[in-house]
């Protein structure tokens, strides 16, 4: 008989599984352009034109992607009922 799984191990496994991010093609494209804007390949204005967003939204997305990675381009309520 094997010992019961430690709660901490179970919690870490659950958090790892929950951390998977589902990106739509639109999200993946958005992430790619934002990453290029962060690296300096695009200006905020260029990225805004490509994604059909305002410069303010590009700045907001850049901040979120720097903080959260790809999760930064996904809507916060995705996955909630």
C-alpha cells in the first residue's frame, strides 16, 4: 500500500495544470505583435495599426505581457462560468 499523497504535492500539481493557457489564434497573433513591440521591432503606433487598437491599449497589453507572459493577452474572465 502506497502512502497518501502529500497535500502540498497535490496542490503544486493542481496549480501547474491550472496554469496552462488556451490561446485563440487572435490571442496568439496579439501576443506575437506585443512581444515584437516590447523588443523594439514595432513602435506602439505600428502595433496599434496592426492590431487595430489604440496606442493606450498597446501600452496596457505590453505591461500585462511583461508581468504575466502570454496570459496577459487573454481576457481575465476566460474560463469562468
